[in-house]
C-alpha cells in the first residue's frame, strides 16, 4: 500500500506538534488583519485551548459577508475563484497544488496517473466541480469536466473517452450506468469518489457488483475536504489539513470519544482561516486507528444534522426555506417536508395542511425556493404530527 504522503502515518505527538504550530500561525494571521471579524482570538497555546474560542456559525458568516462583501472581512490570501452557495454564502478558491486537499481522498480511492475522471460535480457558481478537479490534478489524473445533467451525453462521453473513474454524488453514477445499459454502451469506470449525499450500503454493493470500488468523503464548500474513507471502510479518516472537534450542540464543548455531537472544524489553509467553524453535521469519534495504517483520528461519518437541515439529491434544505415557502402560500396552515428513498433515489414529499390550497401552484414554487422538485400532498388541518418538525428525514443510514 502506498500513502499520499508521510503525514498520514505519523505519530499522534508529531501530528499534534505540527498542527499546534500551524494553528498558532493561523491565529497570528487573523490578528494581523485590521478589523477582521475573526479577531480577537483568545489566547491559545495548545490544541486543547481551542475549546475556549467561540464556535463560528454559517449564519454569522452570512451576516459578516452582507456587511463586508464578499468574504466578511475574514482574511483571504491568494485566490483565483469566487463561488456562491445557497444562502447566499460566498467562498474563495485557489488553483495551487491540492488547495482544497481532495488529492488525499482521490489517492485513497486508487485514482492517479493514467486515470480519466468523469467529474459530475457542478461547475456553476458552487465549488464542488472545481474542488474535485483540483484534487484530480494533484494526483496526476486527467479530467472530463462533465458537470451535472444531460445523462445520455454523460453515458456517451464516458464510453467514447474511456473514463476510468467517476466523481460526483452517490446516486448519479447509477443513473449514468443505467442509461449506458439502455443505450448498449460498455463503460470502463472501475473507481468512484463520491460526496454530497449519503452512500447507502445497497448502492455501494450495486456498484461493487459491477466491479466499481466506491468510497465517500465528507467535505463542505466553506472548508473543503474534511474526512474520507480508505479501502478499509471503517469510519472516515480526518484530513491532515484540518482540526476536527466533536462538540455538544449549543455549547461548543468537546464530547467524550464515541458520543454523538456536532462537527466543528478549524482549517489550516492560510488563505482562508476559518477557526472553529460549525458544520451543523452530527458525528462521533471512532476509537483506535484505521486498519489501513493511517493514524489520524476517525469519525463515524455523517450521522444527521444538529438542526433540521438535511441534504436531498446533493442540495441542502433548511427550515428557513420552508418558511419562505409558507410566505408564498399564506393559505397553508402548516408545511412538512418528508424525505424518503425509492430504489436508489431520494424522494421529496411536501405535505400541506390546508382546507383550500392549489397543489399545482405549490408544486411550481418548489424549484424556486428549494432548488428541487417534489410531490405535494394535501392533508387536512391538524393531521400532521405536533413535534415541531418542518423537515422529516425518514431515510435509513444503516
């Protein structure tokens, strides 16, 4: 087995010393920027001192960006791109070697020189496509910048150019494969690097049955790569360029190993120093080290949201968007969005409590507000559960 670099197998002491030095340098960069929104940072001497710094939330970042566009006064070094994510939130990007650190994940997937990666992450406004392309270049692979949609063209291109690897959301590779079957095309894809949604065991097995090894990573538009699976497939190994804490939601206090809490990340990227950035995702530390030999901390992977925000077909849906939907349709008493699975695809059902509502009009509003399509189901007032939920994710992640 070959590793991406020697950082992956270093001792815990060596890693802690290196990360402490990088963290202190990061704090110095923040302090040196006049009127930085991240300053002042409380005195930090060790990694354990991070717990004394308040958690930074996406809502705060959005407020700062509105006041000081585009990045809210957060220090930014050399960048080449500006991206927009739903919110809107703006993120910087760079083209230097492995700027988002996805090369480490792609290497673990076995992707490298000689591979042609069909990159089916979006290139429009959001950063995922560019992130994975930057990582593919870091490992010496060639890229087919396929983006999203146009499945028939995707299948034809994969066949014609001989794509050997796929990068994209977990579900979409299956769509391409089925379209290729329908068109009578043979594909050479044997490796898949996926993110942006849940990789269900049945789907991973379906790919394995086709001879495709599929691994997933955990990343965000703000932070880049956070953690990844190795072929050992025992939890997700934390990336060497970030510091991950699992904290009790609402407090910022680290929880004991094995206890579920919110993922908080400090990035060591000098160009965009986010310190204690709360992802809103739930996970837990997995004791021990990976059987693959990589020695960094492992997390159990994505275990839901600390709030009701959930991801459907690679897009986040937030309670605030449900409120926007309700504002468009004041005749509706209550909205409840339910997410389920049909086969290997996400299904969005919008339940509507109303005595007199136009289901067609509400259906037409969904792409504008949620950026997704779904089925609207009218129900009688008082019939939805009185549990405070506006988003109900009923998918099983076992």
